[in-house]
C-alpha cells in the first residue's frame, strides 16, 4: 500500500529528455500539478521554470546519472514518479541489408538500456514515495502485433525491447508496490515525429498526464495508449 502523504508534502517527479518536445511539456504539466520536478538532457535546457531543476546528464552515461541521483537525494527523500522520456530514432528508412549496426546499438542504449538503468538506480527512491510510479514513453511502433508494414528495424526493435524489459520490471517490482507502465504518446509533432504528425506536444502530454495520474498497481505491466486504451504487444 502507498504510505499516507501529509497534506504539505510536495510530490517529486523526474523526467528525462526535457530540453524540448514531449519532455518539456511533461515538466510544465507536472509543475502545474504542484510537483517539484527534476529533469535532464544531454545539453543545457535553454529554458527555466519555477519548480523545475535541470541536470545536464546523458542517460547513457552511468557516471552522469549517478551524479544526478546524488544531487536529487540531497534535496528529496523520495521520487513519486519517474518518467523515462529521452529517446532516439536513429537512421530512418533503412533496408534490412543496409543497417548501420553501430547506430542500432546506440539507439538501443538510449531507448532500452538507459530506462532500465534509471529505474534500477532510482528504485529505492521510488519505493519510498506515495505514488510509486515508473513510466517509460514508448511507441505504437514497438507493438509486434501492430507491425504490418515492416521497416524501421532500429526504432521498432528498440521500443519492442523497452516494452519487454518494462514488463519484466513490472513483475519484479510489484512486490514493492511500484507501478510500471509503458505509454504511447501518439504521433506527435516533434523533431522525431515530424511536421506531418497528427498531435501537438501540448495535446499529447495533457492526455498522458491524465493517464499517469490514474495509474494504480493493478495497471502495472500494461502498454497504454495516450487515451487510456490498451495496446496489444
């Protein structure tokens, strides 16, 4: 069970990949909800907001992530919500016989390995909180059932692997009362989604915020669309 939260105790969230796009809007929505928000990106944020603390940290660099953890621990004794948002697409429209395997490895490091590492480093902090929630931003393209068009080997496989890893994490952490879920944000107009995408970041994050707020332990291990509906693996 979640421990009772004193009325004056502010909830704390950590969001990765916050320099722009979905990550930046997640920060703004969480701050508006009253959270103290920590965030990180490989580069300086380039923007500021009361209630938000930025860390310059590459999620694939364990030493930088551990330094961020140390800094967060100085100010917060818990972490209510961890949102693994940082992501990479890699080379686009690559045929199966022209794949850049070094690039593939790098995308796997960002999209799959880093979220597992972040979750492992912050597990105790999350377990000490009220909400006890770990969310990873995935993609419909990580659904094997939905893949009827092929291609996008690098990105699809990294998100499918993320989904599998988070499903395992959900099983492993359920006994500690931690909810683990993967969320599809929709096709969003960001650098990754492109100008033809059907949703703007504000619209996507407004929907995601509600899904995250509604998550309970019974939802652990689910693959959820931005509108709250289940997505087939």
